[in-house]
């Protein structure tokens, strides 16, 4: 009898949530094994939520997604903080020292 493999849970690397008028924008970046996932969730005032998930290996993909967001000018600081943390994690993941 073989023991069933445990599913590894994804690890949250960085996130932010910002109230934009009557809507809430949430961005989370996870590490799941050898990939990273960027999750963008928009919650409208009636509670309806829309979520986009982008799996990536490079920060450029996440940067492109977040900078093309219509709310980017209002959340620019949070976006750059999240991207900085992702770059540090990618560097550590690849065995590089990132300052």
C-alpha cells in the first residue's frame, strides 16, 4: 500500500487590497511549486467579484498585467511594492542574491 501524496499548498508571497470608490481591488501573488501566480480580484459594491489569475515565471508578465490595469494610476505604489517582493522571491528561488 502506498501512502497518498500530500498536496502542497500555495504560499502567499505578497498582497494588497485597495478601496477604489465603491469597489475593492485585491492583488495577491502566490508561489506554487515551480511557478508563481498573480491573482487580481475586483469586488463590486453588490458583492460580485471578478478574478483573473496569471501563472508566470518572470516578473515582466506580472508587471504587464498590473500596469495595464485601469486602476494602476491609483494603486501604483502598492503595485511596485508587490513587484519588488516578487523579484526578491524569484532571486531567492533561483539561488541569486537580490538586494
